C-alpha cells in the first residue's frame, strides 16, 4: 500500500458503532490513516528547570527576590562547580540529541573560567559516547555582577556530524550521539558545571527525514 502524503482523518463517529462490522469506505479510511501513522516519527524531548535560592544579596528576610532579576543574586552564588543528572527516554530512532540551555556566569569571584560539559550515560553510569564541552570565552559569556537581568542561552546547534570515536575526552559543542545499541533505552544526561550555574536545559531528538521507523 502506498503511504498517503496528505492528512488522512479517521472515520466519522456517525459511521462507526461498538460491535457493528464496518465495510467499504470506512475500512479504507481506517487503513489510510493507520498506514500514515505507522510512518510517523515520534521524537524524544525533555525539559528541565533547576530550582534556585531566591534570597536577596543581603540575605535578609525582606530582601527576597520575587522576580527573575538575576542581578539580585548573592555575589558568588553562581560561581559553583557541581554535577546534574537528567533522565531521557530515547526512542528506537534517536541518534543525535540537540541541547539548548540557560546559565548564569558572572565575574564576582576568582576563577572566572566557566565551563559546562554534557555526557550521555546508561542507567548503570557507563559513558556511551564522547562528551561535549562549552567553555569561556569560545562558547559561553560572562557578565559583571549586577549587570545580568536574565540568564544567558547556549545551544549545541542541530548539525549532523560523523559519529564520535571512543568515550574519553571532549569535543567542541555539537549534538550528543547515542550509539545504535542504546537507542530506545532510558538514558542519563550528566551535566558538569564549573564556575557558573545551570538554570534550565532542554534535550531533543534531531529530526532526520531519511530515517524511517
């Protein structure tokens, strides 16, 4: 059967009744709609927002920050190094995963070398492919304390690359790669944050029109 390219709606409710056999045009409508759905690409997507302390820079109970004014953050609050782990349900056709994230990086303390590294692991903690690293000043921005009124944004982009070899070391920002044997599994995205802090992150499958389910 040829796959129809135009939208194929299911049969009208008035044409079908519980326990009643249908024939003819109604069967054809169901067949056309179902064959089209069998060739749909159901892509993975996950969004995470990281909760933050909203106490004002002087720490008093009356100086609580009630808006998203990042200039109210206590000096040095974003100068941290930590790890985050985010779960991601991949699909059988998941291969390249794009990332868009928001972060805060200011020069309010020593160091001033913000970096954010993304790794893909299975639920046992085994690294599955080479990590990608965002660093300052090539990929991340840094602001004077008090000048930042909103988090900065960065992304891996959506360009396809040759699959990376090995699992050690890091590459410059690119979409993350899921090996064939791990597609369709529950995965962990480990994010290593250095000298800055993560605000939100979105992971999403990149659409590949030449790949069929």
